[in-house]
């Protein structure tokens, strides 16, 4: 297992009580403001009747990365009374993934306007031995507020793209 890197945080606040992400085996590789890189290994119980990753599992995995990118790991006092949630999402499945493959989600904020935001999450799949390297998977900022993998093949093949629209609301 790769050491978790959380840019100064010991654990993201969301993961302290997130049984779904725990069940998926979500591993946080990198978190920055507006960015999260996470991965998990596809298990048999995550497959559909065709023997490939269930679309709902890919969606849930991307949704967890989206949540981590939308919410600060250590909220400031002014952020403590609010949370950022999905207002709507779209996902496009491009290729199947299979049991034993390691999938990585790279989530990046594209726009932030008051209480609304726009995030793109790319999901990649690779066989465990095919990963180009291990580590934090840090991706450089392109200057436009987006990040791309340093090495496009680092995480394997692109299997899905998820676009999330966020909304910051009062925590109740």
C-alpha cells in the first residue's frame, strides 16, 4: 500500500465517518485545494454480470474523489458550518475495467463561483504490475486551474470521465 499524502492533513474530515469509501478500499494519494487523487482495487463483489466493473462502482468511486476535492481537509472556522455536495453529475464510460485492476480517480476543480463549482474527474484503470510508478501521483497545475498527470500512462487507460457540479450548503 502506498503511503497516504494529504498535504499537511492527517486525514480528510469526510473519511472519518464514510463507511462507503471504507468498504470500497479508497486510498487517498493526494489532496490539495480543489484536487484529489484516489485509488482502489476492483474486487469480485464490485463486478456486474458481464464480469466487468459495475458502472455504479465506478460512479461511487468518482463521486468520493469529487467530494474530497470539493471539501477542505481541514476546514477553517468560517467553513465549519457548511459542506459542499453534488448538485448534479454526468459520467461517460469509455472502457471496461476488470477484477484485480487498480483504478485511479484524478479530480480537479475547473471553476468556483461563490457557492457553485465545476469539477472534472478522470478515472483510469491499470493492472497492478503495469502502473508506471508508485507514490503520491502529484499532478502539475497547468496554470488554468486544472491538473493533468505528469505521465499520461501513469495511471493506466482512461476508462471514464465524470463531471460534477457542486453546491455549498449549510451543514444541518
